C-alpha cells in the first residue's frame, strides 16, 4: 500500500543516514585528536616564545650554522626573532652550534637598524672585506608579540570549543552549564555556583 511504502522508504533513508554518520565518526574523532595535538604543540610554542621574549632582554640566544661559503643565524633577543643569511668565504666553518650574546651587544645591533612596521623588518647589507669578496647579508625579523599571538590561536579555539561542548552536554544531561554540577535534585538553581538553568531563568530584558 502507498502508506506502507512511504514508511518503509523513510525508514530506509533514516538507516542510510545513520550508517553514514557511523562511518564518519572515526574521521571526526581523528580530526578532533589532530586538532587537540595541534593545540597542545601550539601552547608549548606559545609558552616558549613568552619565555624567550623575557629572556631576550637579558641575553640573546643564537642558533648558528656555517659552511665554507655561507652562514645562517637564528637569533632570539630584544623582543624579536631574526633569521640572518650571509655569504662570505670561510676557511674553517663551524657545525651547528648554540651561542649567547649579552644584552649590550644585541642592543647596539638592534638600535643600529631602521625600525620596521610593528616590529617586522627585512634588511639587506653589503660589507666590504679586505682579502675576499664583499659579504652580503639578508635578515628577516619577526616580533615576539606576533609569534605569541599566532601560537595562542589554536589553544584558544580548543578551549572555546571545549567550553561550548560542556555547555551543550550539561543542558542535555541535567548538569550545570557553568560548573557541571548534577541538577537532578535541584533543577531550579545550582547549589554549587548559584547559576539558574536557562529554561528556569528570567526572560531577557
């Protein structure tokens, strides 16, 4: 009969949708796990940036690598991270090493450069050398405030999503949307934090 056929078709469509949702569940879990991992790594990098930001006004940390024809420096100090590449002939190159500069030396170098926009800068310089071709240096500087803000985005989004998920779960399970207290015995007000459930609260002004 037509009614029975329509009901069977709707049940079949609902079953297909349920199977599709079940098939997508592992992928959703994987995405959530990857985003949680990204947020954790970003949080660690944000904290490391803040530590280096403060430390940079006391001592400058330098990651240095040299070959016979070029050298690369990654320096953290005076509120910025700078990457420098220079071309110069060297008879005794150094392997990868970690160096330190005092505050006075890096301060003289920092204030001898033109000031960039919001702490960003790109510099190029040519230094004459007495017994070899001139040394050409290229430098890019990124302020620490920008790195800290960039690394804090993923943890902030993770925290907000977690907070909203807890609120949705609390509304559906009879829990307080603020502290998660079980409201089945006291549905009108949370005895733990005093929050009135949304359905029981006063209408907005």
